[in-house]
C-alpha cells in the first residue's frame, strides 16, 4: 500500500527528476573514467535516495499508519514493512546512476585505471552501499519522527553535509558518519576487496545504530 501511494503521489516524481537533472549536468561537461563517474554519482545521488525514503514514509497519513500497526499486531512489524518498502524506492535511482553516464556519453575507458568489468562492479557496489545509510537518514527525517517539514528537511540537509565534511580525507573523526566520501575515493582510485569489506561493515554498522534510534523513537511516539 505504501509503494502504491508513493507511485501515485505526484511529489514522488520530484526526486527522480532531480536525479536525472543532476546526472545530466554532471556528465554533460565531458567524459570521465567509469570509476570516477560512479564514485561521484554515488555521492550526488545519496540525498536523492534519502529524500525518496522520506517521501514514501510521509505519504501515508498518520491515522492510517496507526491502523496499519494495529492490523499487523505490533508497531515493530509496521516499522519494518515501511523500511522494506522505502528500500525499494532506490531501485530506479540506482539504475539511472549506472546507465545514464553511458547513455549520454559521459564515460570513457581511455583513462580508466581498472578493466570495464571491475569498474562496473565497483560502481554497482558504491551505489548499493549508499542505500542503507540513505534509508536510515530518510527514516529519521520522516514526519513520524521529525514531526514538521522544516525539521525533516533540516535533518536531511544536515546529515548529507556532515557526511561530506566529516568524510574528508584528513577528518579526525570520520567514523561519526557513514562512509559516503571514503567509498567515493576508494572507487575512484580502484578499490580492493579488503576495502569493500571494511567500508561495507562501516556503513551497515552506522545504519544499524541509526535505525535502532529510529525504531525507539517510533515506539515512543504514536
């Protein structure tokens, strides 16, 4: 029901259009190696992924959300169902991020530091690993937690900005946020399997902590 309401909501088109516009501008200036293109694409699409999560969780009226929790028998099941539905909103955005660079001629293998197959796998991973933190950030910015539109927008913007600032190469506390910038740097330079494992665990651990906070806030609020 959430996905149906999300797809029928006209506001759901805004993030996708924003993603296409951003990618079009990003790749319209010239060609880049696939790893460089995908590393940057994962960063700029992250706020779009979180925005989509917020929209899906907000599209359901508060009363209907309470009815769903009652029908499912627990608040935990209702929260889990919402998060699973919100995760699916990332599919078209990730597909656009992976395909559009080739469609508009924004990538070239001439200067690629890695073979095409590895570049594609690195690009897929860099986008997929952004989904869990985006899910958590979008959930924390949803109306059920933030209460107002202004608070929700502030949470989205602050989370994205902090991920960039704290994720800078010389940051003394990069572990405070999810590894958005470290993933981008690793993909651009050619990532190793050890880096994939470490950064994936980092992103999933941060997501688990953030979603734990989200679940507690949801249980504490009607």
